[in-house]
């Protein structure tokens, strides 16, 4: 994963830490789905938990984008920035 994101040998330690944190949110979501099973969408607490994880992931992904953009302007992680922003989604989000 790190190699495909062009940060395996990166100078951007913050980008690596942010990416690992985002993977943690995916892991939390996996456990919620595993815990609630098919009730993940119908159970009130499960929906609330999923919404919370989704909101945290969205917030962190925006932070990650800003961090990568800043580092790309400094000459670091340029390839990762190009991959993240190929369709200009984050610029308009």
C-alpha cells in the first residue's frame, strides 16, 4: 500500500501517519459491520456508530489531502498528490 501511494520512502512522515490513521477508521468500520452483521443499517446504535466513523474518516481524508497538497508544493509526494487530485474532487469538496 505504501509503495502504491508513493510514500514508502517518503520524506513526509506526517502523510504516512495520516494514511495509517485513515486505515484505522476502515478497520473500525470493518469491526462494526462484523459485530452488527446485516443489522448494521437497521439498528439505531449501529447506524450512529457507522455515521461517526464515516464523519471521522471524511474529516481526516480532507486533512490528509491538505497535508499532501502542502507537501507536494514543497517538492515531496508529488505522485501521491497527482493520484489524489486527478479529478479535482478534493478541491471542490
